[in-house]
C-alpha cells in the first residue's frame, strides 16, 4: 500500500534540495578527530560522549544509520554503527551518505572552529552535488583574522591614546574585506555568531568610546590567553552593523545563529526576539534566522510573519531533536511563518552522515506534518506540494540569487 498522498510523497522524498547552511566534511586523515556523538548533540565532555547516547535522537540515528550500513538485529545499535563506519573506505562512506539526500547545492560556512586544520575546502564538496557549492562568510572569524594581521604588521603598542586610530584602520580594512566578499560570486551570504559571543540583543548604535573600550578588552584577553576571540559586546555589535549595511547594499543575506547550541551560549539571549530592533533598523537587509531558533521557534515564526526581510531556517533539529520534537518544531514554524520565507538546511558538519540524517529526517517530518494538514482539509495536496518545493529549493534559490533550475532526476 502506497502513501496516502502520492504527489506530496513524491515532493517530500524526491524533490531536489538546496542546503542553505552547512559546514565541511572532515578530511580522511581526520575522520576520527572528533567524537562521533557530536553528530547528534551540541554537548561537550561526558555529557556528549556518555549521556547523549541515551537520547531519543541518538537511538533514532542509530536505527537509521544501521539501515544505511546494512546492520540488523542485535547489531543495529550505536556502538555497532561506529565500528561499521570505521571499516568503510572514507570515499565510499561519503558517497553512500550523500547519494540519497537529494541535495543539489550546498551553501557552506567554512568559518567553524577547527575547519582550517581538520576539514576539506568548500569546493571539494562539489563531487556530491549537481550544482556548485557556494560560500557563507563567517564575519567574526574574518574580523579576527584581519585584526591579527593588523597587530602583527604594527609594532606600535595599542593604548588608550592610540586605540581610536587602530579601530579606524581596522574598521576600514574589515569593511573592504566584506565588500570584496559581497562582490565575489562564490560568496552568497554572511553568517554571524553574535549569539555565541555576546547574545542577540544587538545594539543599533554604539559610541566610539564604547567600541574602543571593547577593543582594549579584546587585546587584554589576547595578551592573557594567547588567542584572539571577539566576545566584547560593543565591538561585536559594531561588526554586525557594518556587515548589515554592506549586505543590504549588495543584496546578500546575513545568517544568524539563533537558539540551539552548546553551553557557550547564554540561552536567555539566544532568542531572535532580541533582534527586533536591529531587524527594524536594517529593512533593506535580509536576515536568516538559523537552526529553527529552537527552543524559540515561535519567536522566530512571529518575526518572519511581520518583517518581510526575515526568513526562517528550519535546520539543525535534524538529527539533534527527537522525531516527535522535529514534527512539533515544523508545526510551530508553519503556525505563523509565510511558507515563501522558510528555508531548509542540514547544518551538516564534519561527517557525511550528518547530511544524510539531516536530509532524510527533514523529508520525513515535512511529509508527516503536511499530510496531516491535508488529511484535515486545511490544505489541498497541491498546496502542500508547493510548500515542500519552496521550502526545500525555491525559497533559497531566490534569496541567495543562485539562478538554479531544479534537477528533477536527482533521486
């Protein structure tokens, strides 16, 4: 017996997808550099390596990966999955994981910590898609690199009397770098992790004195710890405002990490509700709220419903949240958000299996939620099909100006 709604099933399970936010695969030599449990969890330490195995998300991932790897019966468990994948040739593992995702194009944020040392370059991923991979530039990493170059090239001690000049030079170079990225056809958008660094209550204005004090604080931390990490509010907010202005001029979206993350986040500052003033201040800039803003999905849906420059990405919950949780989140996304402004992503990272689970679980959730609405006669089947096709492909194709035609033979 086939699915109750065959046209909806066709769209949900076989329509090509644009993965609008992901990260690179580990290189073959680094395939075991990070605990595999991070496939399903943002936890760290034993909360990751021990406790996360007992989540519904991990049990489900183990079952689905067991099917992918041909494990049955007593072997269909997390430890057996880890042992099996370790024996598979890495090129084969990558290919078998990506084959059934239906991903036509990937937009990769290659600024994730550890990428430079552990992961493949973004163009390497073209072998798994029929349309070329594009870049998302992470602005805080770009800014830190520029500031380090400035420090290394300038032997002058940065003090309270010279910090204003240093900030002016840094801001100009940062602005030039962002403009260059905006003009680069390989770059289709920007990404901010302000959520991690200082929270999403991004100020619409900042005084020179406040920003200069933040620069001095960042330098003090650098001298003390030996690494440069911008986590000083006035400075971070200043960087975001620079990017929002330029991105608006060049019509390139700015993605924001919202909600779901590790314990580096202050959870109460990770709701996109804090962003309302900055969204209003830059009406010509497209904001993309990443990761379903979980657990603040309804806040994100509200913003998407009332601001035409806001789009909501329903990603990362696949596979981090249980199946019931995923369906609940998709329902919350659809409560208010216009369906022409929702986007899908895997938030794939490190392992090809993260793309596999991110794709198949999202397709299942879309079908199940929309089939329920069709069954209740709240939607026609054709309307549900259109929602799926827009969410998986057309909405991202439009806002990132990719100019792609859907490859209808991808699955």
